[in-house]
C-alpha cells in the first residue's frame, strides 16, 4: 500500500483504486474498513503525530494523497 501511495505521489488515490492495486477486491475478507485500518497503522509508524498526519493525508470524500 505504501508503494502504491508513493508511486502516485501528489495525486489523489481513491479507496477503490488502492484496494484494486493491493488486494483482489472480490475476496470476502477485504472490505472498506480494511483499508482504513491499514492507513491508520501506516500513520502510526510513519507520522510524528498520527492524529494530525502530514505524510499520508485524507482527502475527504475522495481518498488518500501523499505529498503536495
């Protein structure tokens, strides 16, 4: 997931795009909540303040973005 985000640095990736690149979205165990949990875990490892992320930003209603 981190590789997908950084490969698209500066661009917004929708949740569907990230799921499609990482997992086979037809599998039963993958849902929208899975992505939320993994983003949270990445932020906990990478961000100085995971509650106020600077690196992996949420673009409300669209998806996630790395960089400006």
